[in-house]
C-alpha cells in the first residue's frame, strides 16, 4: 500500500470515529415521557437500587389493593448528580421500605421520574429526578445556584439556560 492510500484511509477512519462519538451525546433523552405537572407518592419495598450512569434506577415492589404485587421502576439522575445531592450507592437495599415521590410516565406504564425517596429511618433523599426548567417562567424566576454571586445592582437576575 502506498503512503498516500494509508493516509487517506486513516483520515476516513478518524472522521468516522469522530462522527460516531457524537451520537451518544445527541441521543440523550429528556423528561418528555413523564408528566412533570404531577408528583405522586407510592409506598413499596425496594427490589433493586441500580447506582449507574447515565441514570440510576430504583425498582420497588408495590402491593395493590387486591393484594397482588407489581414492580415499579423509577429513573433517577447520574451517580455524580445524585452524590452531589447527598445520595449514595448503599442508601437502599432489597427489602427496605420506602415512599417514593415521582412524576408519572404519560402512557400509564409502571415507571416514573424519581423526585424524592423517604427511607424507613425517616431520611429523605431529594433531587433524584431533574425536571426540565419551566420555559414559560419569567426571567429571574429561578433561584441562583448555591454559591452564586448576586447580580450587580440595577440588573435583573438571569434564568439559567438549558445548554
């Protein structure tokens, strides 16, 4: 093979790898499947707590009115985001009783976006789900992030962007 052909093949391969690396980032989903206007409570027993990226999942056994059981799954944030909110990989284990607050899935499936978990010891873990910002909110409606400096006098605070 000539040097020219090898250089061209290397360039094509590099372009292909670069293009394919961008797909996972663009494929990330939103909270669109969930009804963010509702936050519902649900009590159950932990079946599995999956501490993983890009999203953690909590699965609980729920006893229905007729005595039968069903499994519900709740999507939470990434391990880094959850850690910063005080969550840990060993906060829940199979058999623990919990009360979950969640945004339900719009089509009625047994899944939801996890907002909060109350553990049997009374500890409350908040911030599991990340609701999208309210696009219709007026500028300055969002509080600044912790540790942010106040805006200069005479200027309106700016809502964080979703970029």
